[in-house]
């Protein structure tokens, strides 16, 4: 006989499933401006609370409050708004193009635009992002050609990646955007290695690693944190917590941990949680972390608390796994509307100018789209060459591939 | 010419390259202060400093993943996985990342990376220190796979691997580190100091990747081998008296098919020998290629002598290992047919 009852397995469940009433009461939202801004050289032990709070700048009235605000000029904020508007419009056009059969697949950013757009403005030329598939704002905010991105999505004759990669797995060395793998978490540790290389060469460049809440469960996340911690690599370790990993709610990856940011604490890595829908807060925290890296103080872990408003990709239907109205209940609002309201509040913007800007942005995106489509779309017009399929496997084509290319008749 | 052990020759290659090129960095488990469990990196940290030769956390995916990032940056990492048996956590980084980076970025990024791994059996290492996973690498587009069989080649091939613009898997038959091993485990060890291939030139030289070498000329039969099995093949030839031509492949991919074809067309018989398990082993690829390219010259079926399709055992090591007796039997059978 034993005193112990039978064991049971705990499988976490989200608060609500389809048909239920959305409930984000578990997401504690502190007041804007209420979280302290430590010095970048603060002892990580002394700022552990930042891993459990949410750094916010914009309040409900559209005002910028507290120690993390005041870093950006009106012009910079207007530029940020424009980047987010371009990204949102780009997404809308490409989603439509996917439905029209011009590409097979697309992934949109709706609700997460501030994260990549604001982060990019904390970087300098030469820095390198190791992004996931939902950070196209890094390219847009770097001024990357929308047409090049579309040609990649269409796999047409101008596709910079020659038709080798699925849509949105961009690569741009010159704009600090590392070739997207499509595997999850593998590039987190690569960013750390890239940053270590900069330190080994006594350069001044820093790296930024990107991962989603779900992929933090991968072993490579742990590998990245232990290497970053051990070698104090000049890297910013970003976690975009958009609540959902396809159909799996963030609690499955988070487990018993309080927050994703808190994962950094065991490694002695300063860890901050930030309102991912607040352009000013994202930028301020990114700048703080980049400053630490540049001053050779080592890595910083940032969790962006945000919400994936759209589907994971064009291949899933969120209404099958979460309430349809869940995004309306998300307590941190919409990043574009929040920045727009802030700019209106400070007298730098107006509803009329916003409408006008929307029309201009749409025109810019459509112009780029027409130009891209003149070079072909997935099933019509110009295509990448089949001969290119055999190039770049190696720097120099070995005999067996030359033979296979002959067999393929190209 | 100075004679060196194979591990000394490998260390010499890294020393030469670290001296010539500041971008060459060396790291792995126990690789820094201690100089590696097989002493392959001994003295390199003292000579080149801690930022160019250092210890890592025990995380193979981390070692290779960080190296991929460094290679993309412009460094030339030459990393050590302590035993090839430990590489599986790094396999995703090797297959999905290192091997494909040039391709998927259309040449914007590349990955000049060497992953050194002690491979093969013969050291009472059981299933976790004896495996020969070469076919898991030759199956992957974008990788090159090298298996040296002696100190002179090991140094030149490793230098060529470090200078190569693409990722190279460098498998070091650990039983050969201290001397040529012919499978007679019950006999005294011959040291490299008593073998002519222990002569290792000083300074920089490269043995080109993708070139095999004929170790023994012969007319009766062609033996395709690499690593430790080159010496097992030699012993089997001596003991059976079969006049075999022994080809040491040195690089498995890209493969020197020309040298293989020329030999098999001459002899009309082919036996492939490797330590790795049989099914889907690299011998299967070799056998297919010989059949495809030399069918009308073959007088007998192509045969393979390999490790059995079991995990590498501990106490039964010498029943598992394809030693000279087993190889010799197959040579004779092939000649009798």
C-alpha cells in the first residue's frame, strides 16, 4: 500500500476557446510610464523586476509618459508611422495577391507592426538582424525596395533569391537582414555567433536575434542564451510574444515560467518586457539594449508583448482555435492607431493628413506591385531560370552536380 | 622530413592556418586551455589567445550554430565536436543552415566552416564513441565530407578544408591518431614514426579536396576504402595474396569518380569496405556509381564489407569491426567467382 494517489498529467489550456468570451485578465497591464529606466550598466540582479512588468510609454490619452519616453523627434515618429502604414498596406496587397493565386503563401504582421519597425531604428549600418518570418518591418524601416520584396514573394524573374525560397523568407545583407531559414530558433544562436565574431575582430557591429514565443521552447534558444551569457556577446535577444504559435497558445511554450523574459534571468542576462504595440516603448527598449551591446556590456533579452491579429499564415484559420473577437479584446490596442493618436495629441498630425497619407502609401505600394508583377508572378510571366537551381550549392560546381544539370537538360 | 602523429599533423594544420589568417578561430568542448581530449588543439590558445581558441559550453548545436554566424560574418571557424557520436544535436545546424546558406541567400552569405569530428571505432568506445556517420553528411547537398587516413594527408586536407569557401565535415579516424591500424587489435601498435606517411612537411601545403589516391597498384580487383579501412584492406591483401588495387578516397564528397572508374575498368572487380553500418551506408552509393559507370567491365558483382547493421557494441567490438579476416574472405570470394 502507498500513501500516494495516482499521478496526473498537467496540460495547460488557454483561458478561452472558440465560442467563449475573450479574456485577457491574466495579462497585467501596468500604467504607462510606471516602470523605471535603469542605467544601461545596471547590475542585472538589481533589475530583475523588469522581466515581470511591461514597459509602456503611450497612455490611453495618446500621451507619452515616463522615463522611457522623449527619445524620438516628431519627424522620427512620423517616419515610424509611415513605416507601419507601409507594412500594413504591403501585407494587405500581398494577402490579396495570394488569394488571386499570384503567390502560394503569405504571412502578415497585423498588430505587430511596431515591433520590427521601431526596433530597426535602434540599429546602425553594419548591424545584423537574424529575423523570423514576421519582421518585414526591419526591411521596410531600412528603406529596402518594396519591389524586391514582392519579386521574392512572386518568385519571378527578378526574385533576388532566384526562386529558391518560399515567399517572405527574404535575405538582404546590405540592409542587415540575414537570410531567413524557415526553421525555427536555429538562427537565434547564429546571431550570437555573429556578434561573437564582431567582438573577436574588435569591430563595433552588433547583432539582433529574433524568435517567437512558441520557438523559445527549442533547444537552440537555450544554446543562444548560454553562449550569449558566457561570452557576453554584443547581441539583442528578441522574443516576440504574440500569444499564438499557429494554434498553440503561449502557455504551452512558457510552462511554469512567469514570463518569457524571465528565461533570461537564470543566465544573468538583463531581461525586459515591453508593450509591443507601443512604437515609442519598443524603440526606447531596443535603444537601451543596443546601447548595452555597443558598450560591450553584453546581451539583453527583450520580450515584446503583442498580439497576432491575423492568421499565422495564409494556410490556417484562427477561428478554429481561438475566439473570433479575441483581437478586439487585446488590452494593448493597435500600434498604428496608438501612434497616430499620439501624433495628433501632440499636434504633429491630423485625421485629414492621416487619410491623405493612407492614400499616398497605397499608391506607393501599388506602384511597386505593378512594377514587380511586370516581371512575373508565381504562375505567369517571367520565372527564375531552372539552370539557377544548380548554382550556389557550392562556390564551385562539383562534377556530380554538373552531370545532374546536364541530365536535367539545362 | 619530420615525422608526426596524425593528431600532431592536424594540430599543425590549424597552427599554420591560424598563423596565416586572423579569421581562423578554433573552439569546442575542452578545446581551449586543455587542448582537446585528443590533444588536437594543444598549445593553440597559449599561442593565439583566448579569443581565437576557446572552450565552449557542452552544446553541439550551439558550437556549430555560433560557428555558422561567425562564418557568415567573415571568420573561418574550425570547430571540434568531441566525438562524431555527439554531433546529432548539431545536425540541424549542419544540414538546414550551414549547408544551405549560400544557396538560399543566392550567394549573399556563405559558410566557410570546418567541423572536425573524431570518427570510427577500435578504441573500446562502445556505441557513443565509435560511430561512423559519414553517410549522414554525404547525403546532404552543400556539404563536403573528408576522411583522411594518414598524417601527411590529414594536414594538407585540413588546410584545404579551412581554405574552402564552403562547409566541410572533417572526420578524423581516431584509431589512426597514433599509428596506422590494420584491424589486428591483438598485435603491437605501429607508430607513425615508423611509417612513411608519418612524414609531414613543415609549413603550408594543401591536399586538394575531391582527389582520391591509389595506395597500392594492383590488377586483380579494386578495393575502395577510406580512413582506417585503408590499412585493413592492405592487411587483407597481404594475407590473401590477392593483387588488389587499393584506392584511398580521402574525400567522399565531392567524389573522385574518375580514379575509381579507371581502376575498376582495369580490374573488372570491386570490393567496398567501410566501418559504418551497411544499409544506406556510403558503400551503397559507391556500389551504385560503380555499377552505373563500369557495368560492362564488371566480371563479378560489386561487394561490400561493412560494420553490421547493429548499434556499435562494446564487448563484441572485434566481431563487429570489419577486420582483415572478413575483408580477406570477400576478396577471395570475389576472385573465385
